C-alpha cells in the first residue's frame, strides 16, 4: 500500500505517492519478474480459505505495496535504500417518519466541522413542505437535526442538496434512482462527505499556506440524476447498498465526517490514504469504532491524530487488513484494548508513528497475521516477539534504533517466515545458524546494525533466497562457499557484505556488492 522512492536511503515511507486500492492489493495476483535492488516490497500469501481474501506476494516495486502470489515472489531489497443485501425495493420515493437506522447521539455540536463556501448556503428554510425529509434525516442525524439549523454547516448543505435534487427535473425524469429510506440516507451521508472535505480549509492547509484544491476526481458526484453507486470511488452490492468507499489520494481536506457511520451496516471497505483532512482526538477519530462491518481500513498517510492507537479500533472485529501508518497516532500500542480483539487480522501497517514501546504479545500472537510493517516507529525491546508469531510471512521493522539484543536462535522454528528486514537498528551478537532452517526464506536484510561473528554456512541451504544483505555491521571472516553457490545454483541474485574496506572486514569472492550503500 505504500510506495517508496528507490533513491531514498530511508525505510519505506507510507507518505509518498498513492498506491492501489487495498482490495486490489489483497485480491489481485500479479508477480513482477524483475528484482529491483531497493526497499523490500510486501509479500502476500495466497490464502486459499473461503473466508479471507487472497493475501500477499512481493512485487518488485520499491516499497510496501503488496500484491498477491501463490507463495512465490519477486523480492525487492530491504527497506531503506531501501452477506450481500439484495433488497430490490421498487416502491416509489415515499418518505415517512420511521427509519430502520438507530440514531447515534453525540452531545457535542460539530462546531469545528463547517464549510465557508457562501455559494453552498441553503436558500430555503425548513418549511412544512419538507417535513417528511426533515423528519427522516433528523431521526438519523448525529446531532438530532440541530445541525440543519446552521446554514453554513456541511450537514445543512447536504440536506439542501438532497432536498433540491429530489425535486429536480433531471432526478424526476431518471428511471435509475428509486428513493427508498436507505437511499436517501446514503445520499445524505455521501453529500456530507463532499461538503466537509471538498476544498475546505483546516489547520494543516492554513498553516502551510498552500493553495486549496478541490477533489482530484468528483466524477458523478452531486449529480441528481446519477445514482450514488456510479459516483467516483463508490462500489455497491447488487442491492444498491454502498460496500466500498475509496478516496485514496483524492485531495480531501477539511475534516472527514462521522456521517460515514450512517452506511455502517453495509460498508466493508474504507480507503482514505494520502489525503489532507485533519481528524483529531475522540471527536474526530472515535466514530471509526462504529464501522463494525469493515474488513479493510486504510487511513495511511492521513491526519487521524490521536494519543497512540485508538481504542475504538478494537471494536472492528471483522478487520482483515489495516493500514494506520503515518497518521500521527503517537503513543501507546494498547495491546489488550485493541489487538486482542482483532483475531481476523492478517495484514497490518503501523510504520511512521512514534510508539516508544515493544511489540505487545496481543499483536504478536494474532493467529492469522501474515504481514506486519512497523518501520520508523521508535519501537523498543528485542526480537523475541518473532518466535510468538504463528503465521508471520513478511516482517519489516526497519529504522528502529531502540530494537536491541540478538536474533533469537528460536527463529528457526518460525518456518512461515519468508521475508525479514531489520535494518538500521541496534542488533548485536551473531547471525544464528538456525536461520538456515527457514527453507522458504526469500529475502533477509540486516544492514546497519552491530552484528558480529562470521556468516554461518547453514545459510547455504536457503535455495529460495533472492536477496541477502548484511553490510554496515561488524562481521568478520569469509563468506562460505555454500552461500556463494546460491548465486549459481539457486535463486540468489543480491549478496552484500562489508568486503570493500582495506583490508576488508569480511572476505567475499562472490558478493554482488561490498559495503553500504548497496544498490
């Protein structure tokens, strides 16, 4: 889900350029045949169970940008250079007072979420002729309808748009839109998102004195005669209910509104990566915990600002893939409150935030977790948590200088592990010979630590390994002939050590690169 500049010498960053949809990453199969010597690309396991999506492969692109493969992959280098609702109700658009959605009551008014576009100010008052629509929306409105009294609020603008669009000639002449209660509520929720995030200023845009842009793509949005299922970024099921909302990299600003919860009964995927809205503390973040049917949540490289990992995320027990990297969630990782509840999670990105903690047991022991990325996050502690991971396939924890100690010898028991990157840390001790037991291993990166001793010849049994980098350490001796042979008889194409000094720290007659940085 992340892309990284191949010339960057830092660990892969989620805050660069937009990447494919999380749904595409988890379900598509695309294996790049080229190995690019840069930052490692996430590997996805091919999951053959019927309840979870196909997950991971490595792409040869330089960054955590998972794609899928049948447990075969093309590896890129270590991080641093490295139930469908089929409701077919065709009733005429009759709006009554009743609603099947229970309103969420929030006592604090949304005073901080407003727009300033005078052209959008409602031109009509809440008159008796609009009573039914008012009653319906007030029954589900997060502030019981009081938000409609402020003509400058995004909710009032959304109401006025909906009221006007229903009676517009284009809408009345359309045969594709049938205004049921659910559709009216869904269109209201989408209009709230539009008026709250389209060219709306916030603290970030103001402080940066940057030019305020509209959405990059608003195709179909706010067109009265176009069904919301045909609006850009929206995917619906066969019953016309919204199941996926994808606005990755679409210039959303302002504040992302909690009215997204009005479609929580059907929404399974929310993707908002690479946008400039600002949501802070419980008022801006807690609503995520109401989206309990989500399987995929990607808010990486956004401004969901919170003191550590929000406990609200612990209520999303259906999550299979989660990206909250580079979100300004700085503070506790909250193992018992969050991770203990996410037993279906298989893909997780946490990098680019500051935790100052070790990986909690509740996270490490998740039964289905195959992919974990926690680079540049001020992790502390040792690597002992790795041996507690029952399903881990790819683990990247680069640029965490608080990670200390040795590589545990028990790592040889973690036979699901096929991609491991621990660069620019403070590892000491030697490379354990038990690494040679990881026969499925395809890439290991340990450069930028303080590892000593010699390279174990047992690594010569890793016939599936494509890249192995240990430069910028304190290792000595010779690269064993068994390891060199992998360059000829097996898949190994990148082998680097500290063999460039005079005299060299380690003798290597076969290395493809000597000393840091290697390409």
